[in-house]
C-alpha cells in the first residue's frame, strides 16, 4: 500500500500522488472507504491512475461516482463504475 499524500484533508491529486505528471488534474475525494473521482484523466493514463488508486487501498467497489470531464471517457477500465454517469 502506498502512503497517501493528500493536498487537502480528504483530497488527493493524482499527479502529486504519483510524483509525475500523468496528464490533466484528477482529484480523488475520500472519506473512510468511500471515494469518488473528479475527472478520470486521458485515455492513455487511465490504467496508471487505476493502479495508483488500487495501491492507495481504495477498493473499486467503494467508488461512489466519477465526474468524467475528459470527453472521451465516461467510465474507467478495471473498476465497475456507476452506469448513470
């Protein structure tokens, strides 16, 4: 498990967490085991972002919702997301 590096209480910015730029800003908002994403990044970085989320010990089944701001993605691979996004 990776140590979490929140930028604000209960907010992780994926680029900051990864220590490298993976594209656009993707925010993971969490409370206990529940979490959500604001944006899901670019298509070419989705797998990396999902792997970081898993390594941070956020189970995919605990995802509450994602707000995909990148127009080419409405869900992210490997995690069952809400179908009403």
